[in-house]
C-alpha cells in the first residue's frame, strides 16, 4: 500500500505533532506553569507518537494500524486536557488533536 493512500492521516499527524510541540513550548511560558504541567506532558507524548505514526505510515509499516489506534487514544487525552485551558495555543492544539484522532481511527479501521 502506497503512503499516498495514507496522505490525509499523515498530514493530520504532522499538523498535530507541530501544534503539540508549539503548545508545550507556549505552556512553559505561561505565568502559572505548574497549572500547565499535565498539558505539557501530554503535548510531548502526543507529539512524539504523532511523529512516529506519520513515519510508520510513510514507510507502510505492518504496525501502522496498531500505532494509529494508540495515537488516536493519546490524541483524545491530549485534546481533552488542552480544551480545559483558554489559551489560544491550547485551543488550536485541542482541535488538531481531535482531527488527528479522527483520521487515525479511520486509517486503523476503528472509526466510531
């Protein structure tokens, strides 16, 4: 299967990873960094897994469906945490996480 068949999901994963990286960095500049600690942790986990999922899909790994299922779950958690915060960077991240989770579930054949 060509990586072109996964293009939409790869794009969603890359965008989500970028938003999560930005969000984590921006959270560290917030006045109450302690309040943002869980957001930063989830942003970092989510970004790392999104980069990996995009990589696995790009090379057609046999494990890409499993990784995309896990990526969708982490995106759900990260998106929910980011949605709790009013900062614009958190809201953008939450939206990217929602879209990525949706794309990953479609790709893995587990869409609800």
